[in-house]
C-alpha cells in the first residue's frame, strides 16, 4: 500500500488479529503478525506450567492455530 497523503487512521480489531490502516481514501486490513508472534510466545510459556495434559493439549492447539495463520500469509 502506497500512501501519499499520510495515514489518517489506524486501529486494531477487538481480537487484535487485524490492523486497519486508512489513508488516501482507502482502508487496508493486515494480519497483526507481531500480535500473533507475541501470542505464540505467551501460549508456549503457559504450556510449560500447565498442570494437566488436557490444558497442554488445548494450549498446543491454540499455538498451532496461530502458527497456521502466519504460514498462510507467506
């Protein structure tokens, strides 16, 4: 996206998965890659201290989901 008149607005979605940027009479929506990476790191730390196998599996599933989004964008 080439913005010649500057960015007029910037906002994250409620889930922080997307970033919307407005400028030059257009709105562009991007995946929040930094947010996904931060989420993955946080989930991996929580998985280390998970008390039950079910909790570790759930956290691993969330990690896998976040990683799959990053791989789709490449």
